[in-house]
C-alpha cells in the first residue's frame, strides 16, 4: 500500500509542474498580447494626390491605438515652415485620408515635404518624411509681343508653382498641323523662338510644369509672321580638285548641280591653287545663276556669288597656320542694303588629339583675324570643311564657334533635308548615314535660318555615278532682312517626347 502511494507521488508532482508551466506560458502570452496592443506604431504607406495649386489629399495607414494624427506639410525637409493639421484616429488600421487646402504656393515651384505623427498619451511615433509637388496654376495673359518674318517673342504673367513651361506652336488652332512642343529649361516668362515660316499664320499656347505635375494649356493665341524682305541660299563644298582624279569632268557635274539647286553664294575648298585654280574659275563661273568669283580668294579656297543679288565690297585671304589659309569677302545685299561677311574655311584633317589641337590653334587665328577685319559687328557666315563635329570626342571648332556667338545652321531650323547622311565619305557609292557632319555653315545671330539641306546626287539608296567628290554639298537658306529691333537670343528648351496636347 505504502509502496503504491510512493509511485503515484512523483507522477502527481509532474502533473502539477506541467500545469504550472502551461499557466505560466498563457500568462506570458497574455502579457505579450497586451503589450502589443498598447504599442504605438508609426504611420506607413504615405501617399499624396495634388488637387489644386494650394491643396493636396494625403493618405496613410495608421496605428490601432493612436488617439490622433498630426500632419505637417512644408517647403523644407525640416518642416520648419509647415502647415499643421490634426485628425482624430480611427478605431482600426484602415487608411486615413486628409485634404489640406491651405498649402502655400511658390514662385517658382518647389518640392513639398510632409510627415504624419501618431499620438497617444503624449507619446509620438513619426512616419518617414515624404514628398510631393503641387499642381501649377494656369498660365495667364499669354501675349505675342514681337513678330518677325522668322520668329516671335511671347510673354505671360508669373505663375505659382511653375518651374518650367511647355510651349506648343502649330499651323492650325487644333494643333494638328505642323505642331511642335518644347519645354523651357528655366522659369522665365518670356519665350523667344525662330525658324518659323515668313508670312504664315500660327497659333501658340503655353502650360506650366512643376516636376511631375502639369497644368492645362492656355487658350490658343494666333499670330502671323512678317513678310520676308531678303533671303538667299548659301552653299559650301569640298570639291577635292588636285588630289583626286578626273577633276575637270567632275567639276562640270558639280557646277551644274550647284546651278540646278539655285545656290546664290557658295564657298569651295580644295578647289586648286596655281595648277587647277584657273580650271575651277572657268567651270564654276557663269552658269544659269550667273556666278562670279569673289576677289581675294586664293590657295584653293574660293567664294562665288550672284552679282544680281550681291555687290562685293572687299575681300582677301590670310594664313591660319599649318600651311592653311582662310578666304573672306564682304558683300552688300541689293534688295535691303544689308552687309555681311562670308568666310570660307578649311581646317586640319584627322581624328587624333594632335589634329584637334591644330584645328584649335587655326580657329583662334581665324576668329581673331576676322574680329579685326569685322570690327563693327557686321553679320557673318562661316562655311566650309571644319574636319570636326559633335560626333567627335573633341570638337574644338564647334566649341570656339559657339563661344564666339555663332550658331550651326543645321540646328536652327526644323526644315532639314538629309540630316542623317554623313557629309564626308569615300568615292564609293555607299551612302553613309551616321549623321557625322564635318562640313558646316555657321551664322551670326543676325541671320534667320529657314532651311538646311545636304544636296546629294542619288541613285536609289546609293550615290549616283560618277561620285563627284568625297564631300557633299551643304546648303542653307538664310535671311537677312532690313535691320530691326532684335528678338533676342532664343529661349533654351528641350523637346517633350510623346507629348499629347
């Protein structure tokens, strides 16, 4: 009997200990659940929906046990200038929404920062700091203040929350005909553009942009560009006279091609010195355009012009180093009496750093000497074979031309023909379409550029035989009307891809 009780004792003790363990575990679990229920959690999942230039709808997921939320919105990440609002907390963790209608608009637009604080019994748990941008205000009082044959100046009022502006110009009020849209790079309220067609009806509209927030376009404003008084077609061609074979026969084809394309004034490079200079003069003079070679040309760089359109005033040539020379001529247009300089350029060839350094030195000499010759700010055209372009890792000529205030005609007009064809090539018929331009026509800001074209003799997708040179004929229609008040420099812009009006 006693032995039996002894055996049961340890068993009962084990059962008691197990029960105590279970109760203890339940107690710990209940304690943890209670602690979790009491814990204040930071708001998460913050979103912002801008509504107007001064209002935004904010949304977040809160804490189960928060009593209220305090929302702060301001233009600095530290929220030292914040607008503050309080919201009573829900009884569950469903999302909370708050609309603020008194956020301060800014000129120009700025990023807005916000934070949501959960509060209970004086304890605060803060969300991360999030960011949004307000909607820009509508653009007001759009006006076209100045019109020229090739461009306009437009202005509008200060626009709250605007950092940039989209400007759309088209040939019809619905913006379906020849419509282009660009985005300004800054906050300026003046828009200047050129490259428009003279004596043509256009419509313009503007909208404000604040980062990812875009406003509505203004009502279209119509304008008509002025009537063109004086425009002419400029050309340049490296004709490869002496180092390439069969020059006289090729030159006759090239001269005929220049006349057929109604060039009015052009420069030639590699056109021959003492040996074939006379041949060049004889072949390119006259023709249907009645060309005359300008006085002063020498050392394989010659300028030809139509005396029906231009009167030559002066001309000459000078060395620029590395055995190279530059030819220039000063002309007066017969229709408006405007004067301008035409400079015929041929720089050092080669892709090496040494070649680029030579071109850089040659450019310094050429630009410096022409600044002495043209000391009155008369309009200028530089045309020729620069043996360089933006496709090269180093483009000293382009850098120096832009620094001197000249613009590449290729980039000054939307009317471009054969822009993807490389301007130099071999004598093979293969058409190179890499868009590598080593030949250029640069103009001072006095000129409007109406069109740019690379004129090539084609047979299907190849050069027609015979291939007349290892360079192509470039041309640009430029305008030099009677002197008027300038529009100013075009507004810096970028294109807006896939923009729907």
